[in-house]
C-alpha cells in the first residue's frame, strides 16, 4: 500500500475506469492510490469499509444561488453548504446574483468571500456577473479568481442585476473572449417573452405559455452566433427547451465552443403534474411537458447536454405565492439533487457512472477543476459521497438543511440515500451530524 493515513473500501467504487471493488488510499487530503479491495492497511492508518454502499466522487454543483450577504433570509452559506454536504455535494460554485452586493465587481467578490469563509462546509467558488456597464470590471474579476461570468438576456428577477441587450452582450463577450474567460448565459429572449400571453394567476398551463420554448431557442441561437463569430467560450445555463437541441448539436459540429447544462427539476418533474397555485414548482425557464423531458434525457445520453446542476434558488416562503406571475422563480433542490436524478436515471436505464459523469466529472471540467475534483483517482482531492443506491426515502421538507424548507419534491419517494460525505479525507456529515466547517474558498487557476 502506498502512502496512506486513511483507507476507504467499498465493493463498488466509481472510478474513471469503471465501478469495482477497491480500497482508496488517502493522505494529506488527497487520494494517493486506488488499490485492490483486499490491499493491506498500513500500520497507523485509519480504515473504513462501506461494504456494498457505493463510493463516488463528491458532486460538483456549479449552479447554486446562496444569496449571502444581503438576502441571507433566502439562503446563506451555513445552510446551503450543510444542505450540499447532506446531499453528497462537496464543491459548489455560487451565482453572482440575489446577494447584495452582486458579484459584479472585485469588492462584491470580496464581500462574498468574507461571507462564506467561516461558514463553508464544502468547497465554494464564485461566478462573476456581466452587467450593462461593467465591462471594465470583468478582467479584474477574472484575475481575482472568478470561474467565469453570468449574464441574463431577459430580466433576472432582481433589479440590481439587469440583463444585457444583444449589443451589450457582444461587448462583454468580446472582452471575456479576449482574456480566455467563460460566459454562462440565462438564455431566454425578451422579445419572445413579451410576445407570449402573460395571463398570470394560479394556472400552471398559463405560466408555461408565458415562457415559451422559442424564447430559449432564439436566445441560444443568437448566443451561438455571437460566440462563433468571436471564437468565445459560452455555456448555456439550465436548458429546458428540447427544441434547442438540434441547433446546439449543429453549433458544436461547426466548432462553436459551447457547453450546456440542465437541472434535476427538468429531468424529474413535468408540467402535467404541477398543481395549480403550486409555485414551489416555478422556475425560469419553466418545467415543461413529459415529452420534452424525454428528449432532454436522450440529449444527456448522447452528450448534447454536458452536465446536470441544481440551480438551487430559494427565497423566503412568503414570496412563493400562488400566483405564478408574481411568485419568486426558483427551485430548492440542493440536498435532493443526487437522489432525484438517480431515481429517474435508473428508471431510464442509466447507471450511477452516468450520474457521476453529469454531476461531478463534467461540472468539474466546466470550471477548470477537472484535475482536482470530479473523479476517484490518485492525485485528486479526497472528496467522496457514500451512497446506498437501493435505499429509498420520502422527502420530508422538515429534514432539509435549506434555510427555507419549501421544495417541489415534498412527498416524493426517491432512491439513493447519502450515508456520509467526505471532504479532503475528513467526514463532514454522517447520519445527520455535521463536522465543523472546513470548506475552502476556491479560485480559478490561472
Ligand atoms: Zn440560476
């Protein structure tokens, strides 16, 4: 056995080469070797055997709204990172909006880092934001270590984070491409939204009609055209419209540097089952029909969609009114994402290796952490989740660590119970008990 302070064994360890019985040796917070299951534990090393529970790399969730500082009553770093840990997520990248200030200046980034530092139960990194008029802030934010820049093309939901028009998008994208950065985009076209019927009220069908697929398709088409022209690297956030898949595939074939994510709620919940007035299901773009969902799964399977992230975006319960037009748009799923996706993935014939690829390896690669996170192999951080894939549980909002226990998954029975989560070789949660926070603040590596 090579250098080891800790040896973790399971009959099912998910490695880049497949799932097998193995012993994972850990020293100084890193994986030092992946060895046969019966490898000898060196004298003085601790060891733990998880039996048939699966050892998988800790998930990397690159789309989380923590809202701290400024709207911590919606979500804060303490609660969000505990929820993440409880759900098998060991790295999260925080979105630049809904906190006050937003992360659109270096000072805003420092405020975020200060808010997170003592509260992070998992590793935390930050996206910056591209607004009209902050082009001069982008390079300093990049140099200060944000992983890329988020932009909206339609209203974001908060006044301090306005959207870019096409000309502003071109300017920001040119600047970001100039220093080799990444632009991540909420892609809904404002003209198509304005042209859609805006009825408001309690009916989910009316809300769905107010956020049509062609708003996504058009915005993605425009983004792809601009990215292609500039040679810029872009990422489509929370894809919901399956109608955009052919143009995404075509853009990739043309050499556009494009990646795409979708979210657990688009993959596991359908418009047909959303009760009227149930705005815990409201997000933008919206949860669409079952037939649309089938095509998103197919696109995950064939690689047109790269990864799955939560887009955890809570608010206080009072903002989740029963009028879909005015209720806060955002779904809380941080703690449940692994089980929700696994439940549906399994039903559709996918393995846990696929889920790990979508929720850990590919997301780590998206933010340039692909050599440090997202896989169980020598040299990576010793970040793990231990999952009992066949155990089920019924979602009880009271058991969630989210600050506001409003969730679209309430009452659902999900497969896959996270038994423990490990960060750099230390157990950070097991059986509902949490260790003191040891998460690190991550910055993009130059
Ligand atoms: Zn979001």
